[in-house]
């Protein structure tokens, strides 16, 4: 009678567990990035309230989108629900499509931008669209 080898020794890798901490950190970073930009546009942009934030001007968008993209990139790890199985495909295609739609909407509206965030960003809308696509490539590297 032969003894059966454990799964790890037979060449089958065990399924990674979901890290609640990594998932929460990814969600908090993404939400914080969105909240940062919403607060800047709606409260601090005029310089009347949150003057320290108003003084940063366009740097607020860099901070907000950096937090958002960092949260999405952390979510691409196999220890998060978006970083495994169908979640990778959803994250990858979602980021690619959001980036593409962002750029297309920017070009379609031309100089007459009536969308508040896009109006404030100007030519930096291209950087945002490409940033979403770059995060899509982070997901693509995790796809098996």
C-alpha cells in the first residue's frame, strides 16, 4: 500500500485564501481617491473652505487618481476577490473600457467640456484614460 502525497508535493498548488486586510486596503484607497477629488471639486476648489486643499490646485487630481489607481492595482493581487478567477477578467476589461470611454468622451466633447471633472483636467484627461488602461495591464499580468 502506497501513501498518498500531499497536494503541494504532487505539483498542485493550493488555492490562495482571500486576504481581508488587502481587500479592505484596496477598497479604502480607491474610495479615498474618489472622495479626495469629490471634496476638492465640490468644497475646496473655490478656496473658501479647506484652503490648504485649494492651494494644491491641480495636484489634488494627481493625489486622487494616484490613490484610485493604487487601490485598483492592489486589488489585482490573487489574495483579493478581484485578483482571482473571473475577477481578474472583470478588473482588466473594466479598466480597459473605462480608460477607452474616458478618452473617447474627452475627444467627443472637444473643447466644450460640460462634465465637471473633465473640464478641470483639460489635456490631462488623456493621462487619466491611459492610467486606467495601465491598471488594466496590471490585471492582465495576473490572468491565467
